């Protein structure tokens, strides 16, 4: 079996205090959370729970370890969590702290399965929020999106496989008894000249909520940038929605750039927000231009608000997923930091359902990166429905815990089920995950293996599965690890501090910032953003901690 990349044949880790946070709204959500996470299911009468609750702490009592850690119990909780995620909207207030998932005993359950995620919106939006002097809501901080926003020095695949596996581990800087294992995937790169022709349908929210400078005007500037990056054999269409939807530009060759730029310039904001109608119109237009073997993509630019017609992403899921199965995918671009109308979950889930990616655009610099430098990777998919399954060697690994990926986890049997959707990976994309791992004392041997399952581009492509030996990629300390590894640990740690999962926050921030500064490349834009975010986080969190 192929091994991991040589540069990363070294280590394994874990952080304490990584309790996941979710923002939950509505009485049904509160009742279901108690049902999913408590030791003995508690029955709540819905009428006894206020429609507008601010905070609720779920009891942390846990069932017997064997019962909790069994595969049947894990899958039961996972399915309830999926139901919860579909029931919960994004219009409520406050954060609800869920009981921390216990570490899983590798002897009781030796498999960990999840779908990949290449979204970066949580990192970008959190960094912009901190720069504005505010702390991001806990519910919007997703560790995996922080990890995947920062580039690492992974080697490209050398064989026919579209993905190269990297693994590295070191003792946690916060608990030497625990290791942090980073597993990284590096996608193959497709040169721009080899990219398939792309047929893009811009779907732009032009409602009243998009009037501020950081919304519709920035959308227009961003789309101008994208239009200028396209080749003459690409096409562009433009649909808007406010009180209703409108086709502003039929599919037009990118060679007619003046016509495309004029259509973008003519956009203005007014009226309500009929997002669902706009989505339907955009997909109908995309289908009319769809061509097998080419790239078909709907690009949604919005703050995620919807107040006319269906207003929850679940209402659109069947249609969006059906179009994704036919090869028409969706990318969501979020705009607007303030104003209170932004719906992060709506934008994230629409991209998930549409087999696309979710990015947040706070300024023109980010737009130039997302829609300029990353254009090929954003459009050209190299692997579809990518699933990862780590099979642990219980003789070496005592317990493990996946950090983040809370809404990307899969039941173990879903790994081989092609009916279960998973994430897409574009040209040159990187996917990273961190595991907390406790090893048996004095036992040598491989940690386990990483199993991958994916499809090549094209709706009819069959799934392929392959396995990579993890070996024993351990180093003695985090200081001995590569700069790339240390940067990943610092990035994930920042997300955990901002999400209220790592304590004490200011002490952890100091240690994590030192780790990041020793590993970051000041010439890399994301690295600079990360370092600035640590300073901004201290300014924001210090008054909060001092007031307690």
C-alpha cells in the first residue's frame, strides 16, 4: 500500500478542552439537543421553553463508556445530530454549549469517518470580525475552515491518484500525555490551460439588505474581477433576485467582456429577498447552457437573508442536490460583516448541498484571491464525493477525537455508500484535519491507516477507494515539528479559543501566537492575516475575561 508523504513521516497529537459549540434556535432545537446529548433522554414540553431563549447549558452526564463508545451508539447520536442540524435555523439569538463529546476508545470503535471540507468562510469572516473590534459568534467558528484557509507545504501527488496523504504528530503543547495528529490531503493541480470550459451563472442578491458598501458594491467589484479572469470559451449569465428574480444577462461568451461588465454595473438594490425564486431561475438558466464535460457552476453572492417564499436552506436542498448530481454545482460567496442580517448557516449549507465551496468576501483583496488567484481550483474539480476514514490500530492507539468537522462526520457504513454525498476537492486544494490521540504507554507500531474514497470529475464516474498506511509519524515535541505542522496547530487553537473551547483563553492565545510566529511566512497573505488575528483576539477578549 502507498505510504504518506516522506516530509511528514514523523508524529501524532491532541488538545484538551475542545468542547464543540453550536448556535441553536427555536424550542424544537432546544428540546432535541437535550435528547441527543444527555445520558438519559430528557423530555421537554415545548410550551415550557421560551420561543426566544438566550442560553442553555446541557447537562454533561454521560452514559457508561462502553455504551457511549459502541459503533451503534455513535451512529445513533450521529443521525440525531444530522436531524438536529436540519431542524435548526439561523435566526435565533445566543449560543448553546453542547456537552463535549468524549474521546472514543479505539478498542470499542476503531473507525472515524468524515466528509472533506474546503470551505474557508469561517476563518475569513472571523478575522474580519476581530479586526472590527468584535468577537465572532461561537456558532460561526468552525475549526476545519480555519485549518483549510491557511496553506501548508504539502507535496503534490506523484502518481495517478488525485490526492496525496500527509501525516504528522507531536505531543500537545497543552497536555504532553496527548498527541495531536494532523492528517493533510493535497489535491493534484490542473494547469489553467487544461481547465475545461466553464459556464457560470452569477446569482446576485439585490435586495435592500445588500445596499451597504461591503455588500452589493463589493459584489460588483468582485464579479468584474472574475469576468476578467475568464477565457473566451467560458460563458457568463447573470440572474438577480429581490422581490422577484430577473434574468439580467443570458449566457454570454466571456469574449464579450464589455457586455458582461455593463450588466454588472447596472445592478442596484431594492425590495425584499426572494432567494428561493432566484435559485430556481439561476439553475434553469444554467441547465439550458449545461454541456457534459464542461464546468457548470452557479455562483451565489448574498448575505444569506431570505424573507419572501421559502427561507430555510432545507427547502432548497432536494433541488440543489439534484442539479449537483447532474454536474451543475453551486459556490456561495458571503458579503456583509455588519447589519445583523447575515445568515452564515444558510450560505454554508447551500454550498454543501450544491457540491461547491463557501467563501466570505470582506474586501477587494479577498475577492482578488478567491475569484482571481484561486479561480482554477474553485472551478476545476479533481475529486468528487471525497470521504476519509481513519482505521486506528487499537494496540497502539488508546483513544482518539476528531477536532472540528462537526457537521461533516459520517456513519462508518456511509464510507462505502455512494448514495451518501460528500465534499468536492478542486485543483490544488488542501484539506487538513486534527485528531487528539492518546497512545498506549510503551507500545510501538503503526497508528493505523487512512482510507480514501472519491470519484473522478463527471456525474457518471464510479467511486475509487484506496488505503494509505499511517505508520508512526511522531516527533518528540511540537518544537521539533515542521513549521507547517506548528502553523496548523496554532490555527486550530485560535479557532478553539474563539469558539470558547480552549481555556484559559488569554494564556492559550499567548502560547498559540508564539507558535504561529515561529512558523508563519510573512510573505504569505493568509499567514499575515492569522498573525494579525491573534493580536485582534487579545484586544477583544481581554476586556471580556477581565470583567468575569
